[in-house]
C-alpha cells in the first residue's frame, strides 16, 4: 500500500523521522536507567585487636577513621590501601608513612602539611586548615586509622624500597 509521488515520499520520510526519534529517546532512557551514580566505597580493615584476642570496638574505630578519611576527600589525593583509595596528587600513604612516624607526627602531617613536604610534591597543595575543620575527635580517629593501617608507628612492614627510600614525614 505504497502511495506514489511526492506525497508518498513525504509521508514515508516523516514516519521514518518519528520512528527514529522515538528509538533514540527510548535508548537514552533505557541507558540512563541502567546507570548508577558514582559512589566512593571505603573498605576499612583493622590490624589490631584489643587484649585477650577479642575485638572490642576495634573494627568500629577503624570504620570511623575510614569514614573521616573518605568524608574529607583524602582518597581523591592519596593512595591508601586500607581505604581502597587511589589518588595520585599527594604521596602514597602506604609508602610515605614510615615506622618512625608516630601518631603525633602523622597528626602534624595533617594539620601542618607544609611543615615537611614529601620529595617530588609541592607545598600548598594539601589544605592548610584541617586542624580547624576536622573536629579533634575525628582527627584522632583519622590518625589512628592511618597509623594502624600503614607502616607508621612500626605496626606494619615498610612499603617498597625500605627505609633508605623513605620519603619520610615528621617524626619525633
């Protein structure tokens, strides 16, 4: 039942355009329905247990520290295995934090990031106001999370290269 002439071509052309538009819009809608929003996943692991071999709040403290790490965007700049973070703007914390970095030294790295700059990195990249913007309790949880899940404080083995290749941070 094909109409001949220019009227037939015009009707067929418009029908084709309408069907193509419907298919295009349907494809967009179906494609967006399958998409998921970007979500930052933080997996906290704890390497320490309280006395007697029983974990009494250790995992919840590690999770709180991991949440502070995530909520302050630390993973967008730093690689840190315990938080599944892969940032490359700042030092890799699995390697940068050394066994001679204690909790006080790690805290200083956070609140006074220009006190000592890691080799190969620039000053004034890390925010200078974490000492004011992160509540002291959260800062303590963050420091504990970093120390317990990195070589800092002598709790884990050093990263690749050993101490002779340690970029090091403030130590006391």
